[in-house]
C-alpha cells in the first residue's frame, strides 16, 4: 500500500524523509518556505549522516561536491590537555563524514528528494494543519499569492525552529534554561587547526565564559564561532559599535583561537543566532510526525543538529512505511518513533549538559557516555563517547534488539520524566504502545520492534 504524504520543510530532516518515502512509492509533496540555495549554519556533519545518505542514495552526490573529509574532533576543554576523538582510530577507516557548505549541501539533498519522485515546491508557506477527530488530515499553504489546500494520510513537520505544529499550533515546547546561549561567528581563509586534530576535524575550545569552534571548510575557508550565555552576551554587546567589532574582540580573547587565525584573511560575514534549547512534549500523533528542529533543538557543542535531523527523517519515513504496509499498528509505529527520537535527544542532552561542567574532566565525560549506552559490554569509555558524538549509537539502537539507553534519572534531569511524556502520549492518541523509557521496554518479547533497513525501510517485529 502507498499513501499521500506532505513534508513541510526542505532541510536535512524533510529532504531525507521525502526521499525515502518517495523511494518507497508514496505520493510525496515537499513544501519549502524559502528558495534554495539559502545560507544555514551547522557545517559539521556526523558519520551517522553519511550512513543515512548512503541508504537514501544521495551519498555519492554529496561526495562529489568535494567537501573536506571529517574524521573526528579535538577538544581543548577545561583545564586539561588536548584530547582527540579520532573515529578512524576507534572504529576504522570507513567511519568518516564531511564539513559542508550548508547552502550547497541542503540543495543537493532537496534536489535528490525531487529526483526520487517527490513533488518539490519552493517558496511555499504552510499556514495551518487541520485536524479531524484528533488526526492531522489537511494543510493550507500559500504559493505565488494563491492559497491551496492539500489533504494527506500523513504529514512530516520538518519546518525547523519555526515549528509549525509545536511552536505555532500546539504551543507545547519547553525550553532548557541551562542552554539559553547565543552564538556569534564569522569566516576566515587560511586559518589553522590544533596539531593533534584528526584529519579534517573540528576544534572545540573552552573559555571561562563559553566555548569556540574552528571548522575547516572547502577551499581553505574556516568557520570560527563563539557560544556564550545570553546574559554574558547582552552585558558585553553595548561595549562594541558593531557585531563585527565584538566578534573580532572575542576571537582575540582566546590565545588559542587568536593563534589559529593569526595568519588568516578575515572574511567577515558575522552572524548571531540565539540557540535556545527546547523540546516538544510530544513528537508525533495520529497522522503527523515532527522531525529535526521542529521537534527539538540542542546546543551545538557536539554538532548534533544534522544528525538528529536526518535520523528523525529516516525514522519518520520508516514509521509511515510500517503503517501503510501494515507491518505494525499505527499506535506501535508512533510509540516506536517517539521512543527512538526522544531517546536520542535525551542522550545527547545528558552528555552536553555534563560537558558544560568543565571542571569535571574528560574521564568523567567518557564515563558519562558509557552510562548512556544501552549495553556498554566491553566498550571502552572513550569509544563510547566517540560513538555517541558520531551518531553511531543511535543507529545501533534503532536496528538491534535490547533495552533503551538512558537511565530514568538522566531522562528526568532532561525534563523527560515518565508522567509528562505519558500525558503527551495520551494527547497524541498513542494508547496501546506506551512511551517506553525503561531498559527492555521497547525491545521486549511482547513488542520486539526495531528499525528495518534490509529491503523496504520500515519497522520489524523481531
């Protein structure tokens, strides 16, 4: 069976979902508010994204763009010496990704969705989702001055931080106070990386008031940014005549970053963004799925944004396939999606929260990462950290049987306690497949559900 699917948003979440759904034979329409290519921050991509792109058939097209190959991250964090997370040393030659130009990268993904059979309409603004009996059934959208209405079987809201459903219609987002941060960044040509940085890797450098990133891009260009709490940013901003003056002063305050750009040509293009972290109290319901930033957004410390987007895009496609082909009930598919996407977000949130306690040191962060694995087994703590940052842990959890990773205490700390999640689930109509957070719940003998990537993408009952 096939269905009619509306995908809202052409970023990595929406394009991934649309491409996979179209490949499965569904009638897919993707509506994108902007005209691509368009600028977007978030250039550093996790290896998990490459795995998903290989599955969707777009990896060769991305490879052909000539982006720098990324093999890890080096952290100069807190009072400790540099510590390198080199995926090649930990997991082998094939674990790698890219540092991309998001305007170009997102265009490749969007074009690929169209080539797979999705109908792509740009400069199309979705105004409202209509519900009947608690189920999403239609959308009003505007294009070239004309208001249209589309009925569908499923909708994937990948509208980004604008959040058509969570922010505008449901108003069910909760923000995390600890991450009320502001990012300011610009670009240099001919900068350097720290000596022990993995090939093509990103440098992450802490400071008393925040942290810096240095990312190598194509053609010897470097993205350099600083993240600090909004209070610190607001106190300092009036002291500078322009954002450019403020940015260059911040770069000069870090001896490390100052040295890395000392011989580089400053290109400017300074931008500021408030990256408040938030999470919706439910990610899906009858007829709808929220993917990427439309559902949740996390501080950029570990470069998880595109991973969460593409991972949720793949999960939404798998869930819709499973419903339409009747592999599982809709309630089971919704519970599966909610569980895996929320579990991924909670794990990343717990790890990033721990790292903001800069005094604790890398041994603590490695230990924390190990506790966040569903089944640590004999895996070394540093490898556990590397696997989570690479997005590999989520892919493993989705496709193998076993329990769910984060301990309940960590989920409670992230604002995802059972009671509130269960309440959101009931509001979504998910009654027979509970939101499973305890180890063993999702993959127990009664349900045994996991992601199926062999043959048709879907949900498999073990």
